[in-house]
C-alpha cells in the first residue's frame, strides 16, 4: 500500500479534525502544514506530529505531498486550489468552496487541465445516517418525497460569530449541499435574514429559505448563530425527509458529549465524525481506489447558485428562479 502524503494549507480549528482522521488512517501521513501565522502553525504541527513550511509554495513543491487540504478562509480557496492543481496535487477544499461561480469555474478548469482530483468538503453526506436516507429515497421505500427540512440552531460566541461570514454562506451552504444530495435540483428560492444584535457583527445570524425543487419537493432550510434550542426534541441540527410511504430523521442531539468542540459548547459527535469520514473517503475511496467523490465542483457550483439566489431574494424581496 503506497503511503499517501497530505499537506494542510491552514491550521485553524477544522485542521484538528482532519489531522485526527489522517493520523488514525493506515496508509496516510500528514507530512506538513503551512499557516499564515507561522508560530500558530508551528504549534499545531508539533501537536499533529508533522513539519511546517515557511511558504505555501514550499508545501506545494514538496514531492512527499500527494494531496493538499485547503482549510483557509473562503476568499483564498480559488487561488490555493489553482496553485495546488498546477503543482500536480490532488485537492480537498473546505466549504464554501469559493466566493463565486466564476471562481469555481476557474478552479474546475485548473483541475481538469492538471488531471488531478478535487473534492469539496460536503461532510454531512459522508455520515452513515445520511447515506441510509439516500438509499431509502433511491430505492423508493419512502415513496415520492414531498418535503425536506434542515434546521440549525447553535449559539456561537461573539468572537467566533464576528469572524465568520453570515449564516447564509457559513451554514446554508451545508444545508444546500445536503438538500442536493437528498432532495434533487432546485428550481426557485425565497429567503429572509435577520441580525440579532448588530453591535457584535453586521452579518446576519438568522436566515431561512424556502425552496421548490425541480421534482416538486418543497424544502425549508434555516440556520441561526444567535441561539440554541433548549426545548424538548431540540432543533440543534436536524434533517427530516418526508415521503408518501415513509420518512426519516437525522439529528445532532442523538450523540452528545458535554465537552466543548470548536465553535460548539458541546460535542455533537456527528460533526467531528462527519469531518473524519470526509477525509477518509477522499483518501481511501477517491485517491486510492479512483472512485468518484459524493460531492463535486459541479455540486459546488449548483450550491453557489442557491446561496446567491438566497442573497438576491433577501436583498430584493423577490422569489428567485435558479437557472
């Protein structure tokens, strides 16, 4: 078994989960990382048991590295993806995969030209419960799907909320990917947003979108950083698919550890496991076995169309058709 070498661009909180996955995966090795703040990167590298690079190009040119995980802020993803592709490295890029459709198309062309693989992080769909829901839908066991719901209510501390994009790009991106996987292609979008306490940050921390799919399914997506849900059967992060013959549900609340994890005050075990599942699928299935990823740059483009339609709908107060 050839050992697959991995390099990280970025060493924020999400890098911890990807590093844990790689360090526990036979046949994979975290070779090293680059971080904008060298001291922070060096500290993380020591924790992960890998080396650190002084420049991004030093990492891209390292022959020990077969694939690059791009874990930086959204605005940098396009540039790093293109540079990694030109260096002949396979790429896993965190969500949102880019800032615009134009950037995603540039990334797609660079990946195609270089002949490398690029997989956007679409971590929910690598969860066992979501894969089971997909199987039930495709087998017809749920009948015709009439409704799809995905709700998210996790309070984020002020410092975290201030540096994140609003919930439309930060969270409804997740929702859109999952909806594409389970409910089909979108047709029309209507969206509303609100900012609770603008003194913390101006970006929205509550948003809701209603979407009609091309197959007729109606979807409701909602997200909030402003509050937790402490009611019975809370909508912390919940997905529900309702069909004419059956229904299914997935919830973060089914596996909870009373210990902080990143931006979350508790560890919703589904979340770290979904990140590890994504890294494992990329390395073992996509790179080692040459299988197709469950999420593609084409999916990322469709998702970006949904997000931009949400923003246009909210700004202009209209219902937006998605081409």
